[in-house]
C-alpha cells in the first residue's frame, strides 16, 4: 500500500465510524482504497443520498479531530467469530444482531493466516491494515458519490450502498485534485475528439472500434513517422504481419486457452480443415474429433508472429540482438461495459517491437529501451512519470507464474539493476508480473496531473523456448534468446487519447492536424492569388496548410480557425501583399506580427522538423 492509499483506506474506517454513530444498525462489507479515493460498502435501511454527506462528513471530522490512534489487535479466529456474532465488528460495540459480512469475510481468510482488528476510539473493524498512525493523519477528505452494488459484485447477494469519497494528506492536495478533475472534464478526449473531428464511433461498425477521421489519421501518421525514425536510428528492423492466425499459433504461445476470453471468437474456415502437420492441443476439440487447423483468430498481440519471423532463418550470436518493430493492428475482446472512449477499445494499433538478445546483451538493450521512453517523455513534455516494476510471487510459481525460480530471480535482478543504475523513478510491486516474466508498466501524468498508464515493457524468458527459438552461440551450441516486449508509445488509441487531454487539443505545430490556415482579408483577386501561392509553397514542403477563401468577415474567419485550434493563422491584407510578408497569429496566443514570407516558411519548416514543443 502506498502512503496515499494508507490515508485513503484509513479514511474509509473513519467513514464507517461516522455512519455507525448516525445509524448504529449499519452493517459494513469491504472498504478499500481506490485510484481516486476510497469507498465503503454498507447495508442500511436508510437510503443514503448526497444530502446526507454534510452530516456524515461532520461526524467524520469529529473523529479526525479526536485524533484517535489506529490500534492493531491480533486475535484468534474463534474470538473474531465470537465478536462478529455479537455484532461487534465494524461497529461501536456489541449489538443485538451479528455482523454478517464480516463473518463471511472471516470464513474466507485461509487457516493459519493471522487475523487482526483495527480500533480507532470505540470503533472496531476486522482489517489486515495497514493504516496511518492516527485518525488526525487523514488531513482532508470529501464524500463524492453513492451507488448501488451487490455484496462481492454478485447479484444473488444482498444489495448494498457503496459510498465513495476521496482523501489526501492535506487540504491543498485535496483542492488541487478537484481543480484537476474540473479541468480534466474540459479536456476529456471523448469530448475534444468529437469537437476537433479526430475520431468517432458508429453502432454499425461496432462498439470499441474507433474510426479515425482525417485529423486523427494525421496524428497517427505523425506518431508513426516519429517511431519509425527513432527506431531506425536505434537499429530496429521493420516487419509486417497479418491480423489473423491459426489457432495453433496461440496454443504454442500460451494465449489459448488461458487468454481466450480476451480474444474475439474464432472463425472457422471449412476448406482449411485437415491440414497436415498441425496438432490439436485443445481437449474440447479432440473430443468432438474435429479436424485440426481450421480455426483462425484475430490477433490479440503481435509477438507470436514476430517469433515466427525470428525462427524463419537460422540465427547466430553474431546476428543478435535482433529487433523487430511493427505498428501492429491487434484486436481484443473487452467487455462492452468496460469500453471507454479511446482508453479501452477492441481494435488497437501498437507501437510494438520485440528484441531478441543474449543474457549479456540484456542490460544494454533494456537500457536503450528505457532511453527511448525518456526521449519521448521529453518530446511530449511529460515531466512526471514512474515505472511500476511488477515481479512474481514465489508462492504462486506453477500457477500464476512460469515455474522457473532461477530465471525469475535472474531476470528480475537484471531489470532492477538497470532501473537503479539509470536512475529512473520506479516502484516495485510483487505478484503482478506477467505469466512469462517481470514487466514494467509506465505511468505518466498529463499536463494537469491526471494519471495514465501508457505502455508496458516486458521481459520474456518463457515463450521463446515454447516457440523453439534458438541462436547458434560461439561454442556452437544452440541457446534460447531472451525476448523484450516493448511499446513506448503504447497504442495509437491510448496515446492519442492521452495527447488530446495532455495538450487540451492544442497540439504543437509538428502534430497539429491543420498546421497553417491562410486568412485573406476580403476577396481581392491579387490578394487571393498571393494567399494561394503561399498555400502551394507550404504544401509543396509537406506543410498541412489550408486557405479560407470564404466571403466571411475576417473576424469570423479568425474565430472559426481558433475554434478548430489551427496552430498558425496567416492574416493577409493589402500591406502584406505589397511587402511580400505574412501577418502571423498563433492559436491561443494572438498576433505575433508581420514576417517576410521566406523567413516564415523557413522557420515553420524548422519548427516541424525539430518537433518543437509549441
Ligand atoms: Zn483497515
Ligand atoms: Zn509482445
């Protein structure tokens, strides 16, 4: 638990304390911290509404003012059950009725695991902790919402009221949080995406399948250009692979059957049945005696395809590292309830690459990948980021994690060393690794402090052997390479969603869908000719320049361009024509004065080429 999560979870106890004081009959289920704050699930005949919040918050304040200690008490299972039966858990004292949810939670605690209570004042709750030292350490809190829910999310269980709140160490942080949420609403990529005509969805196309409009396609092209240039310079080779593959490929990779829920259902091709040389590894298939090799899946990841390319020719240690890059199109079956704008989609294009290397090469390759991240962060003005380094849990080897304790230790040590040596901020999170190796999730904060998880970096020591990937080493022995999966720019969907919110739609010149718009004052023929020639010159250099030749008043033309967040406007009048100049106006900044035409063009081209920040 992070410090903030500790504050928030402690606030959940304080919330329960307050509710128990107002409604002593309240029964509580679970009260964990969340990304945004905390909640507590409560069973209560009174229907809590936001009108009750001030009263509850008032009671919470009394509890924080009292500054009670959070006291940890270890207790035997029998004693805990006895207390729950007397209704003393998540309560201010004994009650006439038991604490049913706490009894149920107790029953779920494995034999041999320590059972603890936490006390603040006269409120006692069943809880594994940890907490802040005292209730007064919860510096600032606010209740935000109430929603209906079922115990354990199962509709056969009783319905509960989930009360949401948020908490921070102090008032300044709490207020900054709500200011950020306000600003985030204005910058919501779904709202701006529609207004700026970047992407749309259509029921007939299907949920979670974004359609990129011309402005969105520009953003994609620019990001791909950036990735391709950067990766070329870093020694990557580009490959291309189809979006579908035989079932067998995913049985080899291990995606099937474990990840089947996350993939679109297969399509069956009759004519491809009974293909020799394929095997059935799926029990359901062999039971129905269906000929093998007849099912195709939309690809959910690019790795298996890339592994096959690695395998297509013999590899020597001299060839390594091999780096295959592809902006690969993947499809994943997210539950429709979980789709969210561009952040959770069913089709995605990933800034993917796989690096095959020896153990000796691992550190420098992994470092180079981290450098890519840092370079991109700098380019996009991302100042705050952290890498979440997920490791395995030795107790779950063979279930959640590939059963190879030696390789786990070795790869985790390698990753940790690289992170420490490169000085990149990171947090280590046990038990969250991928099945086949440690992974790094990259979290970034946008310009207004909103948090996004953008990309994953993974070390894979388990899948290369499944594919029989080898290279011939110095000693003439075949060895298995390590594989690094990396995608610094994540998927187009998520990254562009992030960029829209990060820039509030005010993209820097190099990214702006419309870079320059020329706005002649009036429709005098020589002036229009002049405007057209500038547009042609710019477009000749690959600049996305448009011309507003409408009969609108210049004020309307400017207002229109500002609404569309056009980066640079050239407001042209008779004087500009005479002088061979342009009057430059920048979106959101206003007029910056007249410049000679040639100077403006040269400067614009340089700003684009260098991908300047504004
Ligand atoms: Zn607790
Ligand atoms: Zn991969």
